[in-house]
């Protein structure tokens, strides 16, 4: 994977980038097939301890090369990331060092309250978050992906195959699912600490 960063001065550090047709139905079918090879686990938070159902209620799987060829997913995300980063942020980024997170929000109130994706400040920090919508809008109610941009809350359109990229320090959430199931895939792009 290679990332090409153009030297631009028109940065927009608080905005997001959207691909309405990021993945085809056939590609999503393949992602679901690969995900079917592993078991769900209760989603956890990066820090702290205890029962987080009030804050985050979902299940996740981690997709990695042990389950099959996932390199094409990383490659698609890398191309999208290059385009978005060149257009908006021009962050110094070095790669994708984490497994793909396949998330499921069920109709028993599955949700993830307001949070950022940044964690402890290490040698490589999350800089860009990527979310792929895997479910059709009519498959569930609620489960709206919201992003706090500058001073407003943006509701991201529910569209299967769409991909949103945003700075990992932006607050975002998934509202409670009230009917059906919402599936998504998440990945983070990292780089050296901000200076």
C-alpha cells in the first residue's frame, strides 16, 4: 500500500469525505462471506473497565489474512484514503496497522455513543477513520451514523456500499438501532503523532 500526499495549503481539518458507491454488492457479499468464518465478540472500549452497555452496545469480528484474502479491501481503502487526505487534510500518514473491524448493531438498542477514535499517544496514532456501510437502509431503523463537524451534527446518509472518511479526532456516534440489524466495517489509518 502506498499513500501519495500532495503539498497543498487549503486544508479542511474538521471535514469529512464521502464515497457514495465505494463498494459493490458483490464485494460486500465477499466481505460478509469472510466475516462468516469467525465468531462475534462483545465490543470493548480502548480504556477503562466495567460494563459499557450504556455507552457501547455492539458485537465485532476482526478480519485478517488468516480468514482469507483481505488485501483487496485494504487496497481499496488506501486509494480512498489517498484521495480524501489529498483533498482535505494532508496528514502525515504511514499505513493501516490494525485488522478490519466488522461491527454488528442489533435491534436491542445496539449503539455507540459520542466518541473519538484516537487512543493513547504512541509511536503511530490513528489519524483517519474509515466506515463502510454494509447494510441496506431498509434492513434496519435507527442506527444513524452521526458526525460532529465544526458546530453541527451531520447525519450520514444510509447507503449500502458507501464509505465515509474523517479525522479520527472528530466526535461521532451510532444512534440506537430500534429494528433490524446494522452492519458496518471500520478501519483506521495511522501516522506519527500530530505536531
